[in-house]
C-alpha cells in the first residue's frame, strides 16, 4: 500500500513541479542560437541521409523509455560500467556522431549551457519536420543523467501483442492512444531483418510465413533478407513500404492492408482496442499530425531532470569528471605574526581562577619510584 502512495505523490505533486521548470525558449537568453545551431546541423545531415529522421526518433524513444529523457543512451561503456548502448535493442541505434557534432558547436557558442538531453529532443523534432512531419513546440530545460547501465534497459519488443506492448507505456503514464500515435513514427522507420525474420518463415513453429502478412510483401522481404553477406550481415527494410522517408499517415493505410513489417505494427490494425484509431489516422492526416506532436511532447517529458538535478555534460558520451574536494589546511602563523590574545572577561564578570598546582608527594627512602624509575611514554597506555 505504501508504494501506491508514493506513485500518487509522484504523479500529482513531484512530476508537475518538474514539468513546471521546463518551458519553451529556455535558452533564449543563456544561448540564443542554440535551437538554430541544432536545426542547421540536422539539416546538413538530412541533405545527405534522409534516414537520419528515423534514427533520431528511435534514439529519443530508447532514451526516454529507460530512465527518462536524460541522455543516458549516449554514454559510452567503460570496463567498470557497461552502459545502455550495450543492450540488445540499442546495438542498432545510430546518430551518435550527429549529437557529438551539435554538442561541440554548442560548447563553442555557450559552454556548459545546453544539455545533451535537450539536444536529442530538439534534434528529433527537427528531423520530423524535415521529413514532412509536424513542427511541435518543445519545452526545454532538461538536464543530463548521472546513470547509464545496461541492466536498466527493458524496452517493448517488436513481436508483442497489443496488451503486452501497452503495459510499459501505461507504466510511463502514457495512454493506449499515445502508443498507437507514437508507433506512427514507423512511417519513416527502418528495421533490420533480424527483427522480423521469424514472420517470413517458420512462424510460430510452422514452416510457413505469418498468415497475417501480405503474400507479395513476404516475397519482397525474403529477397531483401536473403541478400545478407559478410559486408551486410543484417539487411534493413522500410517499415512503410509505400512512402518511405516521408512523414505522413500512409503507414496506417499500409497496416490496414496487411503490409505491416513488424508484428507489433500489424497487430495495431487487428486488435479491437486500437483499430478504430488506426482507421481514423489512415483517413485523417491532419488529426494524426496534431496528435503525434502532442504525444511526442508527452514522451519528451518523461522523468526529466531539472533545476540542480543531474548535470550539463561537456561531452555527451561521458559523465563530467568529479573534482575531488581539497582538504582545508589551517594557516600557519607567519613571521612576526602574534597568536590571537585570549578574550578578556566581560565587565562585571570575575576571571576564572587558575588551577592550583599540586604539591609533589614526598617519598621516604624505602619508597620505590613508579615504573622502576623510568619515565612513562605518554603515547602508550
């Protein structure tokens, strides 16, 4: 019962206080060009690699869904600490070098000011915009986390049912509609064959493919995955086979036609709890864009660090080094410097009497001195 009380406190008191410290334009005075620097870097990359939008979306989701939007996914592993990058779902996450490029530029412009967590969040939004998606307003002011551990990563897999997939979303305070909307990011998504190979043959212990997948799509994906070689051991496929690299609502039309590549995507169009929203998004692109922007803002607010929590990393791949505190040494009395005089008694106050010296005890000739006449060492008992 006690843990339930803590959850109520978190949701109704602590969480709103944290979100209150996030605000649009957080860097408007401390680093005015921050958001334009980020956008220009993403634009340069997008002009040569349209898939960067999908890469940033995936990085952002994998970061926020573990310990919150704190840039913990960016930390490199060390011998003492295997980081989140080592977890299976994160081995194919990419785009780290773009975040590094942005961070270097911002450190020149305004050192130790813009967090890596905000860089990932803003860059993801910019990638969505460049791909044709909505331009939603992001509250900023996040700080970077102080923990990144491989054992913390527990992301929903691509082969889950809708009830199974929704459990971690609900645990993060997101709704079923949020889940359906956020999975719409797969409109620009890419997946490695290893994530859906079991749907192409040997599905659930049979020799056949998943009967829920379009036969033409099965043949096309088999051809792509069978082309694996030593240079490309795990080929990729677009999750939206219609308008890949373009952010639109066609993903929902595809899964309604049984052309979902990942099992979780196809389940969206089959489960009775999610198919109504899928159908609505497939026929109403404006509503999808609006709801996607709102869902991304909610995602970006998960378990954020604000105020004095966490840190602003100098390098997004490593925690800032902890400076050891130097012990305070007492100042020696300098030459010609006299020690402080003893305080004089206040007016009307009698000075404390000096302790009387005890007279030495006279011993007779027969009395032996203590310890056989040797002087005692005061350091030993």
